[in-house]
């Protein structure tokens, strides 16, 4: 009786944390786009975000009394490398595409995750997964190439879309690695390895392109890291209170936040094709998440 009465409360708490997570990631994306307009290079933004995350993640690992190096160091390093490259792609998409469209394209990752799970983890493929893939591909075509149906010109720059999809694929690879590592590694150690690899990698590639940020740019760079941490903490707490499928469904509110922020901050209004294509992508992803 107690379990039945507390379960809806736990689901509600999980949903609230997921909404906080979605808002945190949406604000992070807006800060990335804003600071890029002030002349801060892409890799410098990645390095700043990694530096903030590295400090906060290290504190968390030490608080738990864990070794920061973990036990499966090759896989942990691979997760860090893949995640870092995916982040670079995601930030490039945010800088070159409208905020809502860049966010929507990132939500192609459930399709890639399902395919990778089938190929690498030998997971069975369900009907909902097939529908997710079909909806995602159709939605992508409608949003990016409406000319297939109407003869209109491409709605978005091809390079930005390609890099965004590469980022979504990289995110899917990182998710598969995390699922493998989570069986034997603490979540805090897995999270720590991401900035541990991303910081030196981004600094090395950045080279002499560093730009000294002014006061406002420095605040925006700090907010990128802080909002990222808020998003990650919200996500972690959300998964503790609800089932993964039902709780994850609320993460798609991030797209609504992205549309609002794009309109208010950047005067960006998505086209009709973005709404139609985005609805197909979200519908397919939600169906797959809820069914699984």
C-alpha cells in the first residue's frame, strides 16, 4: 500500500528533476551560441566547459573516496575521446545552426544508439525501434531537405547538419560505452574521465588560437560549465526517482526551451518544416524510449 502511494510521488519528483535538467542543457546551449558571437573560438568554449566540469567532477569523486583512474582505463579513455569529439561537433552545430534546429538534430541519437546496441551489444531489435528509425530518418529529410517534397531549396546549411549528425552519432557511441562501463565502474568516475580527456585535447587542438575573454565572455564561459553541471545533476537525480523510459520522456522539453530561447535571445523562428520534421523525430524517439 505504501509502495503504491509513493510511486506517483517518486515519478513526479523524477519529472521535476528532468525538467531542471532540460532547462540546464538548453541554457548551456544558449550560452555557447552567445559566447561564440563574441569571438571566442569553438575549442576554447569546449576547454572552458571541460575545466569547470573537471573541477566539479574531481570533487565528487574524492567525496566518494574513489580512485579517479577507475579500473577499465582503456574503455574510460575511449569514452572520454568519443565524448570530447562529439561535444566539439555539437558545439559547432550550435554555433552555425539555429538553436532549435541544432537541438533537434542532437535528438537523432536514439536512432544511432538503437543501431549500435543491435550491432555491438547484440541487443534485440523491437518494432518500436524500427518505427523510431523510420520516423527519425523521415523527420530529418523533412526538416533539412523539404525540397524532396516541395522543390524548395535546402532549409539548413549542409555542413552544419552533417556535423550535427556526427555529434549525435558520437553521443550514441558514448552512451553505448557508458552502458558497458556502468556495469563495473562508478558513475562519478565515468563522468570524470570526460573532462579529463576533453580539456587537454581541446587545448592541444586550440593551439595559438586562444582569445582572451572580456568580462561578459568570461561569465558566459563559466555559465556554460555551470549549466552543464546543473543538467547532469538533474538527469542523475531524475533517474533515481523514476523509471528510465518515463523519466527520459520529459527530457524532450529541452526542445521547447530551445525554441523559446532561440526566439527570445536570437530572434530565430523555426520554419513549418522544422516543426513537422521535429515532431516526427520526437515521436519516434519517444515511442522507442517509452516502449523500452
